[in-house]
């Protein structure tokens, strides 16, 4: 009948409006997140485009649908962000993506073995522990040279090298017990200097590497929790919270 038809249209029309409004809400929230990420990357971006509700609350701040967060939106804009970077900023953007991908894998392992802490630690050590240990030992390769040839003077190391050059002395080398004509003092000095430069540079690189990783871990957690800009005090407290130092 006509009345039933009108009732059906009225009922299902409301449901369609609700679904449509939900779709718009979710879309507006996603746009809000993208706007927020761009604002963080580019200060001053969109200052005149801030949309608020009747109570003055930001649209994307009042909506929290599942499956959407700052981290997802930030990573979604990686290609666009990477194309705009230059020099070291471009390298940082590339390295950041690698770190975030590794953190995703670590989180997957953590979720899979969360009920077995011992096995979780074992899996993480097998996958990442060996690399970090070997990488942190790179500066100490310079000690091999001093162990073999000596520290300040040739002959104090494992290799017993004699610097005597006289013919009589070399013919009687069995008496002095030293090895001859392996390395000269000048060659030793050059290698020693190069070895010092290597050890110094590798120490700086390793320290910078671990600091960089820690900063990216903090940024990863901050984006995942939807935290934007912080004061120095808030950032310091958040760092302690991330690494359970409180």
C-alpha cells in the first residue's frame, strides 16, 4: 500500500543518511589528520583552514574512529614528503622510513610472543641483537693493529718484530728472536695514524647511529599515540615514559 511504501522509504532513508554521515565524518577525520601532519612538517600551513565544531573543538580532535591514527597518516604521505626534501633532509626521510619499518616488525614480533617473555627476548636477540652488537664493536677493530704490532713502539705486540737493519744482526736473528723486514717504522707510523682516524670516525658514527635510532623510536611512539608538538619538559618526561625510566 502507499502508506507502507512511505514508511519503508522513511525508515531506510534515515539509515542511508546515517551511513552517509558516518562516511563523511570518517573522511573529514582523515583529512583532519593529514592537515595535522602537514602542519607539523610545515609550520604555518593551513592556519586559516582550521575547522571547529559549535563548541570550538577541532573536528579531528573530537572524532576517533578505529584504524586511523597520526602514524598511519604520516606514513601515507611519505612519498610526497620525500619528493620535497633535499640533501640531508632527504636522507633523513629515507632512513626514517627504514627505522619505522623495522619498528613495525618488532611490534609484530611483540604481539605474536607477548605471552612468552623469554621467547620474545630470544626472537629479538636473534633478529636484531647480533647486528647491534657487531656494529657497536666496529670502532674496536683499530685495537687489532696495536695488539699485533704494539702500542707506541713496534715490537711490544704479539708479533715480535726487530727493527735492526745491520747484516750481522739479521744473520744472527735467531739470537734476538725477532722477525725482520716485516714493517718499517715509517710504514708503522702511517698505518698508526690511519688507524686512529678510523677509530675516531667509527666511534662518532656508532654514537650518532644509536642516538638517531632512539630519537626515531620516540617519534614513532609519539605519532602512534597521536601526540603532536610538546614543550621541552613534556618531551623529556615522555622520553622517560617511553623507555620506562619513571
